[in-house]
């Protein structure tokens, strides 16, 4: 008898009668199978064998072992669940209390450390004569009540500083007068208003040196 050569693997094989009957009678299964083997990533098939079954994460889920729990065992199970819920609530309360206690203790310790740092800084300033500046007025070297300079090196230094400011003001005014030809009579060609400068003030240490030299 003649034998047909084997068909190549890429050629689709004919389906049997039982396969064709199953495909026609179970259209839902056929569509699910097509969706299950669909490619491209634009569809995600979720295989749900039982639509009315509760998942394990659902509150309505009950393991098969607990199906036979009846009578006093139900109350014991409920009591155990209530006790566990109470224990969890107490644990959360204690954890919150410990957290609040630790935060309050940290705040009080920080306040105490800040106050101690302020006390130590005040002591350090009082012990340092260059920083504390005890028994000194706000305007060092000048008495605000009598409006007089103090007879001290600081007072003499402040007086010389103020005299130098006044002297520089007079030098500036004389410079402006000369540049503006103040007091010059162009008809007579003479200086009708004389412009003069006082001698510059000498610092107190220069005066002390002159006194020592004269003595």
C-alpha cells in the first residue's frame, strides 16, 4: 500500500472530531484559552477558577479546618480573637506612650543643656576681663552726665579722635573754599577773606613725650 510522507512540523495538523466538538461546546473555555495565551503585554489574564470563592485576604475567608468548628468551640475561638485584639491594642498604646515619653525626655534634656550652656557662658564672660567689661559705661571714655571727657587714657584717646574729625572737617571746608575762589577779589587781585587752617591736634602720647623732654 502507498504511504503518505510525514507532514512538515510547521504545517497545522488536522483536529479530531472530539477536539472539534469540545471547541464548539465550550466556547467560554476557548475564549479564556485564547486570552491566556495572548502575547504583546497589553492584556493581563487572571485565572479565576471559582467566582464565588473568597480569597485568603478577604474577611469572609474561612479555612476548611474551621468549617467543622461548632458549639462551645466557636465561643472559645471568638474569645481568643477578642483577647488578641485587646493585646494588640494595649501594645500599640504602650508603644505610643514610650515614644511620647522618649520625645518629652529628649526635649527636657535639651532645655536643661541649653540652660547649662547659658550659665557657663555667663561665668566665662564674668571671668574674662577683656570680655566682661565690668564697671564700664556704654560710652567708654566720655561721661554722658557731665558731657566731659574722662581723665583717663581712654578719655584722652576719644578726645583726640573727636578733634581729628573736627580738624578734617575744617580741612575739607578750606579745600572747597580754595577751589571755589572764596574771598578773592578779582578787581583788586587780592584775597579779601583770609583762609587759614588751625594746627592739627596732637595725640596725647605725643604731648606726654614733649612734657618728658621739657622736664
